[in-house]
C-alpha cells in the first residue's frame, strides 16, 4: 500500500491511499478515520466486523476504534483530524 499526504489544515488531514493487498491503520483516541472509495473494491475489518466497500462508497470509523485492516485492491481518500 502507498499513502500520500494530499492536504492538511487545522481542521483535518487528507491522504490518498492505494491498497493492493492489505493495509493496517488505526483510529486512535484523537481522531476518527473516514474512508471514501475512488476506484476498486475491498473489505474493511474493525472490531470483529467486516464490511465490503466499492467505488463511490464511504466508511466512517469512530475515534478510539483501534486497528482496522483493508484487504483488496482499492484507491481511497482517508480523512482524519
């Protein structure tokens, strides 16, 4: 996976995330993680739940949810505080 910073300001930080296989991230106590699918499809695993995701869909992972795993081939926008 590759993760490139797109922009940052006082309100949020946004990354372009390209996954081809697996990627592990964390929603810590300081920030939620918002994922918006630009292309492709994957599954997102967090706290024992597995959610499918494809182009045009979004998933919101609340702050303090801990580790999440993305499996598949997908391009995403990842937004955090």
